[in-house]
């Protein structure tokens, strides 16, 4: 049984199944995507158990950092190396894959 509540945003106020953002631990309306206030910790834990969490969108050519465990498209550092977006640690990947990732970063994900 899913958790159902009313949205607290003035323009929405609809009854819906909210979702929990696991990164920020905030509950959001599934209709207007606004944060919902005054949701207790017990309810947030229940939502995690029920699977009412925001699914992260997969980004093409994203690489998981071995230090901070964040999976994202890397950035090019000042020394022209691929580094993690979150912790700026250098990433260890093959040269062929590195060239493909560099092309995607330079294009700005236009074709993906």
C-alpha cells in the first residue's frame, strides 16, 4: 500500500503519491514536483521501505568515482585530465573510453 497525501503547495493541493528524494531526504509532490513540508522521519523511512523514492536518471557515459561513489559525467580539469564532478579526484579509465567521454563533454550531450 503506497503512502498518499495532499500537496501543501498553494497552486497544486492535489491528492497524490509523493516520492522521497534520497539525496536530500525531502518529500516531493508527484504532480508539481514541489517539496512537501512537515513529513515525519517515520513516514520517510516507510517511503524508503515501500520504494517510493525518486529514481535517478541514467546519464550516458557516466562514471562512478571510486572515492566518493558518485556516478556522473566527469569534467575536464585544468591539467586536461578527467576528474570527478563531486570530489575532483582523477578517474582511471581506458584511453579509448576517455576519448569518447571527452567528445561527449565537448559536445555538451547534444546528441544523447
